């Protein structure tokens, strides 16, 4: 393999340790230098040719501007809403991400959260541990099999969720920018209409300005008092204040949430709600999938610096 050891790479986020170790072995690696000592960063910034970051990381135009030698931003994640792609493109900086390798994992997590929120599995676990079973059975929960599932976003992961839901005998409908003629599911152009026709609403659409607060108070109202919301996309897609109010008032029945507006900070009012299942953005977080993401994120950097075609550039950079 060509010698890449004189290439300076900046990690813009805490990285998966095995990925970081590989970057450290291969490149001149600088761990989040832009967040620390300003003088040290100013010294290294002109030499940085690559940024490595995660799906939820922020790579704003202001950071890109401070890196005059930057050539590529490799995102370890499928979502790249935190990267200012327009600013990158304007400078000729390529942006890559890690699609496909995490489809199964995120779809599994969505189904897991749906089951946990409906069947109250985390609460059931607490019920046994706290000895409450001795005083009588737990309250009854909600059936999943055969229910109506609405999917907000019918991309690769949305389709993987739908495939799994079919095995539960669920009826599937979705909203997306446009109907996908090849799919046998009902399409709703409007998310309110989709919520009205759903018992479970699963959010798996890209984050960013275009989908900010797509799931708002009206959508939650339409989902209704027996409805359950699952979000495995980005916290920004759901109006979190409206969600908290809907959960507190019983406008919807419950939620399973893997992502939050200001993660890792989760509002106390959400934490206080027993019918909400919370997860710390673990959608893709298994050893096997994180390794596959690391291989692809690294593969993109290696391809760029050895003059090969990028493996998975974001659509804007193709
Ligand atoms: C993160 C994700 O990338 O793929 C995405 O878009 O949100 C996650 O898989 C992961 O947490 C590492 O940053």
C-alpha cells in the first residue's frame, strides 16, 4: 500500500476505537485538535488534508474555511446532515459516507424499539427486578403483530424496516419525497395523513433543514392516543417539545427514541416518562456493523489518497 504517513487527518469527533487505531497507524492523526488548544490547532490546520467524523458530527463551513488544504471529509455514518456539504463542494472538498453496511442494524433497532415501547419490555424488566411481580401481574400492553406501520422515509433503511414488519403481519404505508412505484406499500404525500393511517410511526428520514420538525404537534395529534412514535433518524426531525407535551397529555401512547434534539443531553421531562423507551443513539452500534462502517470510512480515505475512485461519495459529490 502507498505510504500515507505524511498525510494529516483531523478527527472532528470521538471515533470508534478500532477505526481511530487504524487511522493513527496509517496517517498523521490529530484527535479533535480544533476543540482544544487554539495555538496547536492553528499550527496544524494548514496541513490538514482529511477530516474523519461520525454521522452526528458537526463539520460547519467555519471549520472547512480554517482548513485550506482540505480535500476530503469521510463520514463514519450514513447521515451527514452535520456537514456543510455546500461549503465543502464550493471548495472542491469531497464528502463520503457509509451507506448500506448499517441498514440491517438500524432496522433491527427500529423494530426493537417498537416492540419495547409497545410491549413495555424495559418496564417489564424493572417490574421483575423490583419485586413488584410478587404483588400481582403487570398492566397489559399493546399488540404489535398485525398493526398498521407508517414509515417516514422509504430509503434503504426504511425498506429494511418494512421487510421486517411484513414478518409481523403489519400493514405498511410510508411517506417520502415521491412514491416508489416498485414498492407494494401505500404512499401518502403528507405525513399527517400517514400518521392518521398508522398505529406505529417510525421515523427514518435524513436530518437537516429540509426535514426539521417534520413530525410536529399536528402529526402527533393525527397519530392519536393509541399511537406510538419511534425515531431512529435524527432528533431534529421531531419537534421534541411537541413530543414531550403529547406524551405528557396522552395525545400519543408512547415512544421509542434513539436520537434526540441535543444529544447526548436528554430532557428531564422525557426521562421522567415511564412509557417512553430511551436509547443512546445505538442504531448502528454493534461490533460487526461499526467495523464494517470503519472499513468503508477508511476505504474512502485510502481510495482518495491513492488516486482511486471514491467508494461511497454522498450523492451531492457524485
Ligand atoms: C452514527 C448515524 O454515524 O449512520 C448514521 O447516520 O447516526 C450513526 O450510525 C454513529 O453513531 C457514529 O457516529
